[in-house]
């Protein structure tokens, strides 16, 4: 599949709509000014994920995943390196956290942030395209990117949209990654829908 720059720009715009909404919800939830930006969006092969530099910065990652099914099916994921997860949790809860130390309260905090971001991003895409998706319950996972993805459904996926996200909380800066991982053929259907709505072509 050949993805044009126009298609990537259209995807970035849809994701930016979603993260803008997510930032507003997080501001309301925490009472803290949070700015959320997506400076980079790329499309890559699912099999290239374990070699993606941005996803192997440290062996331990924290992820909140959301499965979706519909006209295009797959998984949305908000993924943080351990250090960024610690900074984000400390900023939102006021508690200092050491890297690698996640208790139930901190996991709940990441789950809530991940759920807000995943739903806002997927919601912005489906609203603009006029589509409906069915979502599973969000799930928290830890480990390497290979651990998080697991082996049970690895053959079901082929393409990934990787959106680098930057959280700015007062004077703190946190980097995470938004992943949209598509089942075989699903990204083609998404790009066709985006092209029909925006006048771009994959």
C-alpha cells in the first residue's frame, strides 16, 4: 500500500482534533492546564514495531489499549516510556513516582488518561467520517512493545499509524505515542473513507 503525503496530513488533522478534545477533558478533570500536541504522524508496517526507535526507548513501556470493530477494525493504544509515565502520574496526582513502580492508583490514573485520549482520537475520526465502531473495555499493559502486543493476534494486523504526542503540563514535558493498529485491509478502508470526505487519495 502506498500512502500519500496528503493522506497522512488528513490523518494528522483528524488526530489533532481528537487530542484537542482530549486536552480539554483532561484540563477539566485535573484542574491543571494541559497542552497536548501531535508533531509527527507516520504510517509503518506492524512487523516494524519492535524495531521502531520511539517504541524501544527503554525496555519497559506502559500502555492503555482499546480494541475497536466496525468498517475498519483494530486497536488504539496510548503508550508511554517508563520515565514519561512517572512524570505524567506525578503531575496529575501530586505524588512522586519512581520509574518501574506502578501501584493500583497510578495504574488507574494512566488508564483514565489513556481512555480519554483513545476515545477522543477514535471519536474524532468516526464523527468526521460518519461511521460507528464498537469498542471493548480499555486494558492496561506493561512491558516491551512485543510483550504489550502479544503473539495471539499478531497475524491479524498489517499497518500502524504512529502519532507522536507531547503533553505539556505547566513546566513539565511528557512524550507518549498514540498507535492505531489495523487489521489486514482495515487501513485501506479507512483511507478510502478519508479520501471520500476530504478529497484526498491514498
